C-alpha cells in the first residue's frame, strides 16, 4: 500500500516546519520507502506497518498542540511492491512517447 499524507498542528502559529520535520523524521527512521515534497509525505509498505508509522508521525507533529489536521490518501493494492517508483516511471514513459 502507498499512503500520501499531510499532517499539521493547528493553532501553532504561521510556520509548521518544526512539527512537519518531526513527522518526516519518524517516517524516514521507519526504514520504509518514502518521499517528501512540498505538500505531502508518501510512504509504502504493508497496512499495519504503514499505519503504525502514520500514527507515530501524527503524534510527533502534534507534540504540544491540542489539535492536529491530517489529510490522507491511500492506494491499497495487493501484490504490488515498489509502487512508489514504478507508478512515476509509468507516467514518465508515457511522457517520453510525446503523444
């Protein structure tokens, strides 16, 4: 499964970078394949391991906050591994065809 998520504490001021960094650190230390961009962090693995990482990332981002916002999108597909890379490669191949 691949999960893209965005987590942010609410009521913590203008910059959420420290909170987001705490969440991303949890994901990166998990050892699961992951990517972070300007809007989402994406992580790939089995259901239980991804959900555990997600729970810990939300807890880390929410340290000191009374409320946390979480946006989540999941691609749940049995038997697929390395979807984090292969899905992007498929799009790049289509772009390279120039059609």
